[in-house]
């Protein structure tokens, strides 16, 4: 968005050349020729020449030096009125310091002593040439070398020796080494040393980037030594410059010192690029431009595929060798904006504001830039930029694509490629605020910030380094590094990242957020802690397995969390626990709102779960369950185990194809961290083993409260190495007695054994 600034060097340089040509042309013409050569000629001619004379010469000296010489092939004086004519005249002006070798020549001159008018008939030619060696050489010695003299041609020149005014209404043509031009009509006041160019001032510079310069009117003065042009227009192949007034200030040697343009200064670098300022001033050294200033409120615009606009109070330009622009400094409320279409979220506006901006230029391209003072970059969708308060279509919900992002830092350093921003670095105190209507702001801070831009426009990535802190509503995070990619909305935290969302804390080696969906993922040594409510007098959440007030912990190799469903999937050696309740599996899905659990085995690795159940004398003993899968629903306090289920108590083991374990509701008297088994139902190839006893069947119902086992299907049987086997349609036995009730074909009987299967 800054690329057109470098073009200022070209049109300023061309403007300077034009002003030099005009000023040198007419100041020297007025100062040395009209006043000295012409004023001296008529009295001498009118007094001394009485007839036709061949080979006429005349000179004037002062202090041992010749000021000028006049030679003519023929001089004729007329009797009537004393009028005189000179033919084929050549005038050489050496100057009072003998530092000039200017020549004025023409075919015919006429003098009227009554009116005091001296009139050139036909063309008059003037060659202006400095002679730096003249003061040390003999009088009237010509220069050893003529170096690019300034040449003028005009006609109809009338000089009045009484008033000191010289004038012509004819066309004036002039030629300098770098340019040639014309003007229509001129008036010279020899007494006040003021030359006025009446109209139609035209100048054409040479070279591959030649410019056509025009002005409606021009005034050149000796004291102060300057040239003033009005309504100036400079036309170049790549643009134009306009100003109401241009003033060229000259040194004593008539070289340009500075140029001041005022009054609606406008520069068009191309059909799509323009710069405006109330005033522009350029300073010129012996070898070219040294600096320039645009002031009074500078504005510039660029059209095309990526239109941009900028403003600043002042703009300062520094030039190096050969008038090459090497630095631009914009100050006083700098503001730059560019419309970009390369963003993945659609057209957007990138706006930079700063107290000052300094840009380094090389090879006509901006390479680097640096802000100073309070600096800010704003990135927003194009429609939001046009109407920032617009709520959007009725019923439409704002998304990340509608976000306005504000980036601030103590200082911005920018890197450019082909005059477009390639990279931006902000430090210290970098801060990014992303706002979406109707949503909480996303705020991140850090020590350093680096923004990479897409070649076609738009942000490719944002990297924050050093004490990174991120907040988004109830979610906050800390890390040492954070990288954000707008194309996919992904924020990646590394360097000991820690994320807190309400009562949930997650740490890992790497944590990722999708800012579009709110989903998150983590890799490497993942640990999540779900802190339960602990307010005084608060009721514990309903449920059983993970409804206590103790924190719930999960560890795994990786994690994926869905914000919409409030679920998180942990994989790679996942372990979920609260107090004595533990679930371990290759993968665990935990619903934090409902406290539901889905655990899955994989590749020979099984799900392991730990509950407790009461034994004799009310003592609690652990119950370990392994299976291929576990589904726990806290609302009904049901744990569903599937795939080769193995349930092991202190002295008993139960195997089945699948089993449902129903847990007792947690109450205020429940042991801390313990979920007790209320009822168990096992199905499919059920086997119960205790030391040297074994029972089998297809369906088992177990209630730990009364220690009752009911085994059916198969038919069920109990085998004891000492007493043999017992079978029937249904077997019922109790863990706290030695009786077994057998039911078969509607009849039942009770068998008493010396050993009873159960928990002792």
C-alpha cells in the first residue's frame, strides 16, 4: 500500500530541472543582456554613426576589463529622426567579473531616439555560457571549452531606454542541455530586475522519462532571487503534477537552492495513484535533490485491485546520490489503509496508524519501515469497514469471518516485497484483540509479535513469543509461543502451555484452539483437571461415579475437545480418575457436563475400571473390571462393559461377554471418592471363580447389599472339588451364608455346603 511513495523522487527531480532551465534562462537574459548590452548601444549609435558604415564595432570597459563588445557587418543612420539600423549584429557579454561569455546575435536592429525604443527586427538568438577561467585569463579571451550553452530565440523585442522596460508579444524559444521550451510574451523591468512571462509557458525535458511542464504565468526576480510560476502542470508518461503556485529560490550563482509548491499540490504517479498536499518543498544541492517536505496535511490514494488511502500531517523525503530517494518519513498522525482481496475469509481492510513512520527505499522500492510512538494495525472485513455498526442481515449470526482484529505494540518493523507488506514485527508489549459482534473479545498479549502476509494480500500467520497470554470469555491460556493462522482459525500454543476454562485446567506440550469452532486439541503429556464446585452449602452434583466434589483428573498422550458438545476425547494411555474411581484405556471420551464416559480398547489394550463394594463388617474392597469397551451414563448411574468382561473382587472373579454395573447414588454419607456397586447384571458365558470353586451360566444378577447371586441359563451349575457339581434351572447363593438354593422345573431345594462362593 506504500509503493507509490517512491515515485515522488521522479516527478520532483523533473520539476527541479524544469525550474532551473526557466530561471537561468530569463534571469541571465534580463540581468546581463537587455540592461547592459541594449541600453548602452542606442546612445552611441545615435550620436556617433551618421551614415552607412561597413564593419562596425563597439565595446565598453570598466576597471581594465571589457564588459561587452558589439559588432555588426553594417550600420546605417537615417537623417529623419536620427533612426539607426544595425545588420548582422553579434554581441558578446563578458560580465563585470569576466566570468561570462554570452552571445546575442540577430540580423536587424532598429533604434528610435524620440521614443527611446530599440526594436529587434526578425529573430534574435542568445547563447548563455559561464566562463569560470575568465577572471584569470587575458581580457576578451574566449573559454577554452564551451559547455552546453543555454540557447534562446525570440523576435519582436522592444526595449525602451527611458523606462527600462523590455517587452515582446512574440513566442520565446529556449533550449538547455536537459530541456527545451517556449513562452508567449515577456516583459522585463531592468530597473527592478523583474522578468514577467506573460502566458503559455511550456517546457519539455529530455531523456526516457521526459516531462512536459506548463504554466499560465511566470515572474522572475533578482531580489529576492527567485522565479514564481502560476497554475503549473507537469505531465509525464507515468503521471502528472499540478500546483497553483511554484516558487524556485536561487543561489547567487543562479543555481536552484529550493523549490516551493503551494496551493492544492497534486501528484498522479499513475492513473490509479495520486498524492495531495497544501504545500510541498524540495531542497537542492550541487549534485541534485537532497530532501523534500510535503506539509499541511498530506493524503494519497491508490486505485486498482488493492485500493489504498493514507494521510499524514507531514511527509519528509531524503535523497542520496543522483537524487535517488532513500528514505521517507511520515509524521503527525500517520494513517494508511489498504483493501486486500487475498485473505481466506474474503476482502478485508488493513489499516496502520502511528505517530510517525520511517521507510527505507532502495532501487525505487520500499524495503523496510518502522513506526514510532503509539502504533496500531486494524484488520477488518471490507463490509465491516464500510459500515462498522451494521448488525448484518436479520437473524445472521456473526462468525470469525466478521472479526475485527486490532494489533498494537510499542513499535512496528515492516518488511516489504515489491512495495507490499511481507512481514511485520511488533515489540514490546504486543497485543492482539479480535472482536466479533455478539461474542466475547479474543485477546492475546506477548513480548514480541511477527505477522506474515500472503503474497496476494491478507495475513498468512501471526506469531507471538515471550510470556504469551490469551483470553476468550471464560477461556484463558498462557504459553511461551503462540501461532495463529487466519485461513483455518487455528491457534497453536507451545512452550509449557496452560489453558483454563472455568473450572477446567489443561496442560500439555502443545495445545491448539480452533477459533472458528471453539474446539481444542492437545499433544504430549496431556493433563486435564476438572475442578468441582466447592461453594459452602452447595449440593454435590447428582450421579455416582464422578459426582464427588474432589477434582477429576485425566492424563493422556493427546486430547481433542469439542466445545459444542462439552466433550473431550483422550487417547494414548488415557487415565481418568476421581479419588478411588479410575478408568484406564487407549481412548476415553469424557462429557464434562453430564459426567458420562466412553472408554475404548485397541490392539490388545483393554479398558480397566475400578469401583468399590462392601465386604463383611462393612469394609469396602476394590472391584476391578477389564473389558474391550466401557460406556458410563451418570444420569442412570449405569456402567456398560462389553467384550470379554472380567470383574475381580477381593476373593472372586466373574467373566462374561458383557456386564452392566449399576452404582449407588452418591449421598452425604458416601465415602469420599468411592462409587459403590448397587447391582450388577452379567450376560453371555458367565463364569464365577473363587479359589477352588467355580460356577457358570448365561445370566448373573448380583446385589452387593445382601450379597445375593442369582445365576440362570446354560443351565447354571456350581462345581466344588470336594463335593462335586450342583446344577438346575436357577442357582441362588449368598456371599454371607453357606446355603445354595437350586430351582429346577418349578421345584426348588436348598443345599447346604461346607464352603460357599462369595466374599469373606
